[in-house]
C-alpha cells in the first residue's frame, strides 16, 4: 500500500512540475500605444485593460513583455489607484518596471513569442494602425499564424494589415471592437479627433462585425484572432488567448467591474431580479458605480421599445441599491415614457425625500 502511495505521489509531482513548466514556456508580447502624455492623459493606452490582461496572463504562468511603438517609458495613470487589482498590478508584478522601459516594436523578434495581446484606449487609434515598425511586427504575427488578441480600441491596429494575397487580414473574419454606439455615448471630444470610427473601418475592410449591447462584454474568436468589445471583456479575452496557447485556464475571481457587467448581461436574459439576489448574497463582489453607469445610459441607447423595457427593468433593479439624483431623474423619465405613471410618481417622491435640495426636482415636476 505504501509503495502504491509513493508511486501516486511521484506521478502527481511529475505531472505538476510538467504542467508548471508547460505554462512557463509560453511568452506573450503585450502591445500598448505610445500616444499620450501627462498633458493628454485621455489619449493613451487604457491602464485598467492592461492591468487585467497582464494579471490574468501572469497568474497563468505566462512570461510577458510590454512593447510600444516608440519604446521606453510611457505614461502611467494613477486615477484608479484605489482599485485593489491596480495596486496588485503595480506593486506585486514587474509591470511598473516594464512600463518604465517598454520594448520598441522595431526591437521585437516575433519568433520569441507565442502570441500578442493588444491593449485598447484612445491612443491605439492614432499610432498602432500607422506606425511602420508596429505594423511590420503585427504582419509578422499574421504570417507566422500566431495568436492575436485585441481589445476595445486595440483592433484599430489590425485594420491596415494584409495577408500574402493582398486581402485585408480581417476580411471575412468575425471581429469585434468598441462599437459606434459606445463611441457616440462615451467618446466625447476625444472620439471627434479619431482618424476613423473603428466599427466602420473594420466593416469597410470586410470584417464580419459582431457585438453585444453597449457596455456589455463580448468576445469574438475566429481562428487565431481574438477580439473583445470593451473593458468588461478584457479578462475573458486573455483567457481565450490562454486556451489558444493550449494551456488550461486557472480558476480565478472576477474583477469587480467585470463581475458587475457580466451579471447585468445575465440579468438582461434571465430576469433583472438576479441583480437583487447577487447583491443580497455577495455585495462585495460587485461595483455599484458600474451598475449605476450602465443604468444611466442603457435606456437611452436602446433602439427598440422592447429593448427599452428590458433596460428599464435593469434600471429599476439598480435603483433599489443605488441612490443618485441624476440616476433617479433618468429612471422617472423612462417610467413616464413607458406610461408607468404610478411607478414614476413613487420614484419622484423618493427623489424628493432623499435629495430635497436638488435642482433636478423642479425639472422633473414639470413632467407630471
């Protein structure tokens, strides 16, 4: 019996060591924009996207290098330092050291990497699609048929790539990115400076564009190409890349913003009361601000009345856990538009009770 146990222990040890070595053998290049500086922080790479992708890949034992078109030190924002995963990214990984000395695209040998992960952010719209060395590098990944993942605005780097036959790389492929709806809703003045709208350009290049509703996660996989719609889908895209590398994805807890948007996505199809159940059971897993952000915009972005009713249900569920005058005002307007006058009156009374000094009360009163 002891001999059997010794043999089993040995086998398990060997398998564990083999699996660990297998994970460690993989190397991924993470590409970020060099655009943006302290005076133009809104036009740079997205630090939250980078942190989530980096942590997921790092925790799966994958070696990582951070590259950029120019190389050298890049802007590192500190406006989200209150997030636990940002602190972990900055203080418990080599990431900050790497961001202080990113590797220039011209100095990368594609043969040293198993794939590339392209981070979004507004800066990706400006330098990644046109910088000569970056485009040459990405073309090498295409020629070598290596895995390419691009998230949010990251797919902008792909729009000018061509195959050996002269056709655009994305032509005929299922592709996903930050959508026109999201751009119009959240892009602001920055989006007006973009050389093109990403969804339009991908379609122009022949891509089969697939997407979810605004703000909700979606990942498209076509062969070795992985594209993700927005920040809520970044971690899933990283895990999809891990699968493409032939590795087993390690279990993890979701990031709070990721978990919140995933719950909303599920609630839209399975019932808004899922939000109440989840917050009641594990409030620490979710971010109420993301619930509110989604609820604030989603009704106005819905195109059909059926979609509006669905989004109103989500708004109503969120209102049971989040109080803000502008959010409540939007809820009342939506309720009145749908003819739910009794509910709107109750919401209006709640608004007056909770925020009696708010100017928006007078505006809403005129609607009754």
